[in-house]
């Protein structure tokens, strides 16, 4: 049963530090999404890629966040410098197999910025 | 862009009763409507989805109905059990050719099934 994987699962860091989150999409999926979830904001789309090309990153604070897909098996989300308001759970999802819109979520990275 | 509204934000039912969660969408071009269940501390998991060429879909105790004219869709859970307690999200997408289109999510419904 193929699943999206994410690392790390938990990250505690201090304000100002760089944070890198990684995602491995399901093999064969051509689309990768990054979401942020907080109690107040629900599921917020930050960025997404199709065939490794960025399609939309309008949900992402550009000054500190960056998302890349260096190859088909790895997507990264970086925050530099991190701030306490970035504390949230970050989910990666993949999809697009067979021309469908179904998305499958990874387990998430719980980020705490002190 | 697409906007999805979800109601209620919290729902409490007695075990064995039915639960209904409703969503409305704004863009008539939307044609794919999934529902996700998220248990505390876990990932959102797809539980059922429906496409715009179908009015209703059932999977055991779960059903989804779609009214394209009114632009709303609903999740129905019958014979609720304590393990149904979770947050449920609806979503919609405008399914451009090729798939992998972005989903617009509702704000979630916290369902609590009480013994």
C-alpha cells in the first residue's frame, strides 16, 4: 500500500533558524501539494507542482518560504528564517495518477518555532 | 477562484444516529468533490468522492449526494459509531484535463459521536 512519506515528523527549533521539510510522493503521481494546517486556518494550500514544475505558490510567504522539487521522488519546503507564527503541521500530498484529482496526504511535519 | 463553505463547524450525535455535513461551492465548473476524515494527530484520509456526472454515491455507512444546480454536496453517515469521531473536510476541484488539479477545502466539521 503506497503512501506519501514526510520527514521529519516533528521539529522544534528556535526563531531565526532554517527549517527544511521533505516529502516523497507516491511513485507514479505527477502532482505534489504542500499544505499548512493550524487550528485557526484549517488546511491552507502553500504551493504545488506538476511534473516537478511549480504551478502555484501564491499561498506561500515568499520572503521566507521556498518550495522545490529537485527530482520526481523528492519535494522540499524550506523556511528561512523561521518565526513563531510558522508553528503548524505541514502536510505534503501527491496525486494526479490516471488523470484524477484525488490527493493522498503524508503524515505531516509538526513544526514548533520557539 | 473557487470558494467552499462547510456547515456545521461542530456536530454532536448519539451513537447509532445519522450525521449530515453540508458544503456549498461557488464555481459551477467544479466537477470533483472528495471528503476527507482526519483523526486527531493523523493525516487527512479520503473516505469517499463523487464526480459531477453522478448524483449520489454510497460506501457502506457513508454516502455523498451532489446537487449541481444548487451547487451543494453533502456527506451522510448512518449508524454512527464512536470511531466516526473526527474532523471531516469537504473539497472541490475544477478538473482540468490531465488531473492533479488543486482542491479547495472547506473549513472542517468536528464530529463527535457520544455513547
